[in-house]
C-alpha cells in the first residue's frame, strides 16, 4: 500500500488485490508401443560351385541354400542340360546327372530357390560341370556329393592308342573357382589347348639338338610381377627336360587369362632323338605367383617329330544368364 498526500487532514490510498490461482492437473493418456514386426529374410545361396564330370559316370551334388528364418523352401532348375534332374525331399535338394558324349565341355546349371509362404526375392545356386571324356590312360573316381577326378596311370604302360578324339572348351569362371594353368601347342597362331593323349611335336634339329615349345595360360594368379614356372617332361625311358625354376612374364588378357606363348625348353642330349617318335610322355607344370599362390597341371602326350597344324581355339563359354548381375550366390530380384 502506498500513501499519496492530497490535502491537509485527508488521505486516500489505492488498494490492489491479487488472487492466487490454483493449478488444475492435466489429464494423462497412455500410448501403447506397437509390437515389432519380425523381418523376413530371403534365402541365401553359396558361391558358384565347380565340379569335374566324365562321360558315363553318375554324379550327385547338393544344392546348398539356407534360409535365415528357417522357412520352408521351394526349388526349381532354371538352367542346365536337359538330362540333369533335380530331386527335393524335406527342403533338401540335390542334382543328379549322368553326362553323355553330347555333353562334353563346360555345362552351366542354375537352381532357383524361393520361400514357400512369403513373397521374398529368390536366391540362385549356380553350378559349372566340366564334362570330359576320360582317356584310356585315366582311371576315374567319383565321390558322392563331391564330384569326380581322373588319375593318370603309369608311364610304363602305353595307353593312348585308341583314345577318343574330342575338343576341349574352357568356361568363364570367377576367382578363385577359375584358378588353374593350361598348356597349348600351337607354334604359329593361337594357343592350341592340349588334353591327355593329344599329339605333341618335338622340334628335332638332328645332331644339333631338339627343343619343346609350350604355350602357357594361367588364371587367378597375380601376374603384375614375373611368375615362377617349373616344368618337366619325361618318357618311361628318358627325360626330355627338367626346368625347376623359370622366371616367366605373362600377358594379361581381357578374358581373364594371362598367357605366355612359345616358351622354349631345350631337350637334353645326347642325340639323336628318334626314340621319341611315337613315345608317350608325362608333362608336369607348376606356376607360382609373387603371393605364393600355386597352380598345377599334368598331361600325358604322344610325341612326334611330324609338323602339326595349329588347332583352332574354341571360344570361351559364358553362363546362360547375365554375368554382370552378380548372380553367383547372391539374392536376385524376381
């Protein structure tokens, strides 16, 4: 209260009254948290699988696909030879096949996998079967679920006579599945891929000496630096050459192979070398890159002094699906 003088003997004072408000509690509301919807994961397949197969030998391979949620799966073969069959039992799938002569060469196959009760993107399990015709020098052993392999017999018993004649074709493969080394014989043009029991020329200079020329191709090795190659060729009676350490620079090509053509190996004397005509020889090749990765090859060849025509190089076989879509073991849009 404040007193303000106005006249002698009288006074007035303004009075201001303040009322204190009482707070009223606000109503509260409970908002329940919605239950989380579980995520449905699509099935997953492994990387491209490669198997060696031989004409007339049955093979059985698993389709390795898993569903992270344990959902039941459906399978369907979407690419592959017509005689290849898919068997499914309790969500476990396997491929069965007996290759014939018409199947010689690389054969791609694909199995699509879907969830039975959910519209998820499929996965694709991809396979490559390298079908070969075994020569009379090879014994074939097949292991269920693993594929087949061929083992060369002893040099003491000639075996190449009457072996079937067929051309070998190579397939596109990613790394590391495509890692390997291959040998060719062409002397003028091209590579001239060799297989067991092929004819192979020894260049004979008579009393002067003789030499062997090899074309080499490697895949999935580091060829930014020279590669260490070891090579040995021998018959049952005599060694042609043994080169345990040769420094070789390869030329990388767009098809994924690195090649070196015309690599010469002098044949050990003394001459003359007429005993090599018609003889069978074992060739063993190993290549090791700067990172220590190794590839090996072994061949049985029939030697001759006769000049051989260059063989035509067959084109590289690519998968029947788009190789740029990341199909090997990845989830694809339907």
